[in-house]
C-alpha cells in the first residue's frame, strides 16, 4: 500500500510539474532596470499615462521608454501615492506633499506637512491617500489629514493608533479601524456602518467594494466578507479554499468586475466576480517575485504589481496569453492541432494535450517522448510525425506505425481516402488504412532526399521543396509504388528558410525575394505581388507560410506575425499584422508554427512554450506620444521649456529630444519616427530619443510620432526652435560686414580707378614714347635714307672727283708726253707757243679750283676741319692732304702736282713733320680720320 501511495505521489509530482497555465503577458522590471532599491510600496498613473512607483529610495517615474528616480525629500521610504490632475501626492515617514512637473518636464516636490510639522506624531507614516471632493486625505495609523487643494488649508482627525485604512467609493470616504468598526464620513463626522464580530477574527481590512447596496470586504487572513444591511457574513465563493494557504496583502477590483489579489508568498490570484479562481500567477509561471505589496490597474487595463523585489505589469486585457515553460519540462513547440475537443501540442519533449477553451493543466500523451515534428487529423484519426517514425494517437496513447526514423509531415492523396503520403528525412512513403488501422503500405522509390515541405496539386503530381537544392516536381506511377518522374525545376531559385504551401488552390513558393505562385500553363513559379506583401526584405525571417482551416495564410516576420485573408470582394485580399516580434517567439527559422485551436483563437509555438491569440479580442491600439525632455548638451542647464518654442544660442546647437509613448504591452512594438523641416519621415525603431549634433544656425521644426503595427499615434508632436547665429553672424555683424564690404568695394574701386588712371597714364606715356621712338625710328629711317642718298651722292661725287682727278692726271700725263716729244724735236724750242700752252695747262689753278669744289662737295668741310686742327697748313699742304684723303698713291699724286714721285715722298715727310705725327702713325690713316 505504501509503495502504491509513493508511486501515486511520484506520478502526481511528474505531472504536477506541467500544471503551468496560460497567463497574461508580463512586463518585468528588475531593480537594475529602474536603478533603485528592490522594494516598492505603491503605484499610480497620471493623465498622460505615466506610471509612478513608491520605492524605498524615492519616487520612480516610468513613461514607457525610461525610468527616472526622484529621491524623497527627507530620504525616507515613500509608502503611498495618489495622482490627481497634474500632481502626484505622496506620503512617507513624517512627510507628505505633492510632486508637479515644471515647464521643462522636471518633477519638483512641494511639502504640505511642513506647515504643520510641529503637530505631527512621532514616527508617523502616511500609508494611504484618497481624494474626497476638494480635499486630499492623507492617512496614518493616528490621523487623517485633510488638505484643501483650493485654499491649501490643512485640518485633521485624530484617533490614536486606531486608523488602519481609508477607502473611497462613489465620493464617500470609509474608514476601517483596528477596533473592528467600519465607518463612513458624513459632514466631517463618523457614521458607523457595521462592527465585525469577534468570531470572524477580522483584524485587518485591505479593501472595500460596493456591490449594489451591499459591501464586499477583503481581509488580510480571513478572505472575503459580505455586508448586507449592516450584517457581516462570510462570502460564499469557491475562492475561499485558497485563503487557507494564502495570506493576502492587497487586492483590487478590475474594470471587468473581476478581482486581483496580491499575496505575501504566493504571487497574484485572479478571481472572477463570482469568486471563481481564474488564474494564479507566481514565480513558477513568470512573476518576478511572490511577495506582492500593491496592485494597480492602469487606464488600459494593465495590472501593475509593486513587489518586494521588482515591478511587474500584467497585460490582463491583452488578446495574447502565454504558456511559459520556465523549468524545461515542456520544451519548444513545433506543432499543435485541435482534435476531438482537445488541443494537442507537439514539442521536443513529447506530446501534450488539454481540453479546448480551458486553462486546465497540460497532460502528457503516454507512449511517446522526444521530438515531435507534426500532427495530422484524417477521417477521425490523429497521426503524429516523430523523429523516430510515425505514430497514431488513440485515447491519448501513442501507437507506433513505422519503424524507420524521421517523419516530417502528411498529406491526403486526392481520390484515395485510404492512402496518405508522408515525407521523411530521406524520401517519402505511403500509409494505408485497412480495417480501421493505419500501416505502412510501401516506401516510394525514385526520390531519396529529405521531404519536409511537399504539396499535391492533383492525385499524381507532387512538389517538394528542399531549401538547399530547390524545388522538385515528382510524378507517381499508377499504383503509387514509385515516382516515374523526378525533375529539379531550374527556374526556381533556392533559398535558406524557403517554404512551400498550398493556399486557395494556389501552390506558393516563398523565400527572401518574395512569394511565387505556380503557373499551371507554363509549370513555372511567377512572383505574386499580393502574396509577396506578407513580408518585406527588411522584415524577412523565414519563407514558411501556413494555411489554416479558416482560409488565412500566415507568415512570420521580424516585428510581426501577419496573415492574409480573402475580403468580401472576389480576388481581393486584406493583410493584417499582429505585433509579436521574432525575438519574443525565439523559434528556429522555418520551424515556425501556428494553428487554429478553437473559434478565432490561434496557438503559436515558441521556444519555451506557446502563445494563445484570441483575434476576436484584438483591437487597434490607440496611443499618443509625449515630449518628455529637451537637453542642450553644450549648456549647463537641466532642460528646456517644453511649452514654448526654443531660442538657443549658437553654441547650444547639440540637442537631444526625449519622448515616449506610454504603452505597457509586452507585444506592442513601438516604432518612433521623426521629420525635420517637412522632409520625409525617418524611422528610429524603438529608440525614444533623437540627437542632433552641431546644427547650423537657423529655424527648425521637429515633428515626432509613433506607430504600433501600422497604427499611427493619435497626435504628432511639433516643436519649433531657432538656433541663433554666432556673434559674427548676427544682424549687426552682417550690417557691419556689408558696410565693411561696401567700404572695401569703394576703396578697391577707388584704388583700381587710381591704378587704372596711372596705368592709363603710363600707357599713354608709353604709347607717346612709342610714338616718339617710332618717330625717331622714322626720322632715323629718313636720316638713313637721307644718308644713303647723301652717301650715294658722295659716291657719285667721289666718282666724279675720281673721274675728274683721273682726267686731270691723264691730261697732265698726256701734256707731259707731248712736251717730252717736243723736246726731242730740235726744231721746237721753249719759246714755242706750244710749250707755253702746255706749261700753262700743267700749272693752271683752274684744275685745282675744279678739284677743290668737287672735293668739298664729296667731303664737306674736310679742308676747314683740317685747317682748324692744324692752322699752320699752307694751301699746298691742304691740297696734298686732299689728295691723300682720296687715298691716292704717290705715283698718282705726282702728275697732279706736276712733280716727281720723289718730290711727293719729300712732301709726305714734310707734312708728317708739320702734323707732328709719330713714326708709328700712318699719314693716310690720320688724314682719313679727320
């Protein structure tokens, strides 16, 4: 008996590990995320959806993009918070007041209690804050302080160490006291509602809810109580058994009237309005810490939990639910299928199942463990593809059909209801059903490659996609024993992560370049623009496409899961995007999987569990974007006024804009965009800041917006600012530059004018000189011509002179020869008239006068120059000089002077003496030089 009991306990333990349930997505924030202490006490949200958390170190602020810690004013733990209008009221040790943002977006604190600090009780903590009409109520265990938000007046009620908690319902303030009484305030007086009987042992009331005209009371350790007409009784609800093991620390009622309770050591308990347990969320299923100190439902239905170690946000209203396998007993989901009112899920750890549309624990199918590849339902039977072969599932027990390893998938053969084609690690085979039992009929010959993706387009033609080789077209023989044709299509480009699927009678091949549809007439795959819009090249993760029974075609991208479905108009399709990012799915490429499990709910596999999507609950998410801060990097300032246009100095041209969309959904991916001076919108991804470095001076307009799954934010931030020019580019500087420029132009113009005048003058002078030179040259030419003419005349005269001289010489020689002949004649004596005539002609001065005139014409003024140089020269000397100047020899001169040659030489000698010439000087040369 003991053995059976132990075996039962072991069995229960093994399957108890798998009682993890589907929970809302959880955003988790650890102390290292918000950079403060681990313990948190209260949470609230302002009208801009910013979250504020009371932390041991101060007030935490979270705007959806970044955390900011605002230290408490007196360095004590903040215990309570309340948001009202533009203020965040806080209470701590011996201190209460409010926080308010200034125009720069900086949160500043103003103390209220400082006015009455001398009246505070010693060691007083403010544990609760409520609003009542124009009053803010701060509650400690000793007092309730009333702060008038209009007049700033402070009043208080005192009941020493008896106040435990105050509540506000429908503008009425309720107080539970430690003595067990529940009262309400009317006209500043306490009116008793009820007194908890001692038999219930109610010491601490955590919250009060109104149900019609009655009250539901949540206590610390005794659960719920109902107050009807002033009478207290235990609330009869299924949740009561949970209170035996739970100590409740806080609890709230949600907008859907369900309740969320925080426990000391067992996480969060979610119960319906009727007291039924919906879910328990603790550390085993994803909560950061099991000690829940405060719960708060924000405007979008998210439930925030202030934990003893961290902060969590439960997306309670999300259309997505998660199953997380944190202990590794479930594994990675590879396939799922709705069959026989159950959901079957195949993982790398085995096959699990649960009832449809319930949150009951998963159970494991016996007889099968390890890697499951596929699930297939046919004619009321469930088949399972496993790494070791094919199994049939009956009564949640796995029965093996084939022995060879690796079954990828199954497809029914048209017109052959008892035959199924299955693909393996190597090749394909046929299953046959006989007498209600499936068995291996035969392994197909003619194709031995891996067949994970394959589709039948008729009863004979099979297309198989092999991501490393391409697409094959195979043709069955008549009895489905062999493939009689095996063709690798050369027109199809192979691609990693490629997929092959059939949708709406279209055979589709998909990879990173798009989706290609088979054209039956050409037997070629052609790109289809409609199907290709399921993913873009920058969003591509896998080419795997999945067609479901609701005629949706699914694809898996980086930032979304998208599906295509037919619209109301024929051949018209619509594409929808679901913001589930690939890093959250963490699925191996081309092993993505999704299936319709019931109604419009889908199960998506992920690495450590699965996601459950209820598309009927999916709504377009309205959101806004807010400008949080503007930081001037080159300035010693904490921020910039966000309420008016910026006017910055020239050296304040490096600017950082911080903005955010306060969306607290784990699967809502926010993409920020900006536009500057009406240029195109530029994507920033999830980066919630925009930096500009060293902007040029001028006027700028920055626009910011955000998108979630193609839904734009409801607003666009527009911020205008101006960067002033540096001092050397100011208006005065520019005017001075203009004046300086004009002055420079003026002086340059003047200088150039003067320069050009001078240059013109020089040019005129130059031209004048050139004219003068030209004139001189002309005159020289004229002189030259004149000289040439004179030279010619001189030459002519010299010729005439030479001719005349030669004539005289010849005549005198002739006369002498006659005279000599006459002397030889004895008959003629000296008295003969002929002698006298000859003598007369030989000694005639007329010849000299004629020669002198001709000589002077040829060599003008020579005789005068010679006379001037040598005044002692006689007439005969000048005559002799003239003959020498004509360069006549002594022999030629002798006839002219009617003397002998010897006499000529004597005359030469005498002339040299008279001219005082040295023996080295040639007489003729000297005469020529005069």
